[in-house]
C-alpha cells in the first residue's frame, strides 16, 4: 500500500456519461497529480493541485475537470465520455513544496482507477 | 515544454544478462530524472532517481547515468532476474514541476 488511495478501482460506463474519480494523498502530502495511461501509452500528465489550488495543467481535455478539497483529497470529473477516454487514471502525491528545493519531485502513485467506456 | 523520448519500446534479455534503457530529454533546465517500474496491473513505483548535479547513481543491481551535455540518461540493470520483467518509465522535471514521462520500455527477462 503506497498510502495514496484511489476509488473506484474499476468503472464501466457508457458514452456520454459522467464519472468522478477520487483520490486521497499520502498523509502529509499537499500536492496531487492526475495522470492518464492509455493502452500501450505512457503516463500523460493531466493536472496538478497544491494545497487546494491548481498549480499546473497538462493535456487535460475541456470535458475533464478536477479539484482539491480542504482535506486535500482530490476528484477528477470526466464528462461527455467517449470511447477514447477508456484508460487507467492514476493519482499521485508528493511532499510539501518546501521539501522540493533540491529539485526532486518524488511522486507516489495510487493503484489507479480503470475506466472503461462502452 | 519538456519532451522525453525513451528507447527501446520493448527489450528481451536472457536471465543473468544486462539490460540498458535510454532516454533523451529536450529541456536543458531539467534537473531531476527518476525511473519508475510498473508491473502488470500495478502502479508505477520509483526504483531510482538522479539529480542533475550527479553523473551516476547505483543501487544494488540497478544504476542510472546522466549526460547533461547530450541531454540523455540511461538505466542499467545487471544480472537480470525474471522479477525484473515489467514496464520501465523514465521521466524528467524542472524543480517541482510535474514529471514528464517517456512512453515506457517493456522488459522481458527470459529464464
């Protein structure tokens, strides 16, 4: 157990629907990242939150949105789902920014949420 | 933005042989280079990392080398074992910016 908790583990839904993926970071970690991993693809960065604020944005579609709550858990909302959105969605957390002055952004990943859109 | 290229995409080695995976990055300002291992159906896990002020780092059977001039870094696994079979990802970042990952190398160790 990495300490990063993701729910649900598996989700099957239909095109056009909306789903919410949830992530709880490791205790003490303030930063949460969302990555998408499609079949035979690498890890595509979607979005990062730090202590409730959006910090960086990657290749995140307009149909997707995220937020980080005061208790530091994060949710990734995927709407108007398409077949191509089927993927493994990973959440990762990292230490406080004050610990990153040396430039080591060590990420700890959760187990992932596998989304299948039919 | 940063772009990370990783080669080869697949690699098969005999048990006991060495495996080398290479990555190049585009942004000379990148200063942190981790390697993650992802076993089938599991989460990526950090196995080793290197910072830009170091040229080489070893941890038992794995080592990483960094050539800042050429903007490439490599993972070396010696005396490979079947449990080394997995997908390996390299990544790069600048300071505390999000990691940019390569597309991964599927390593198969044949007993």
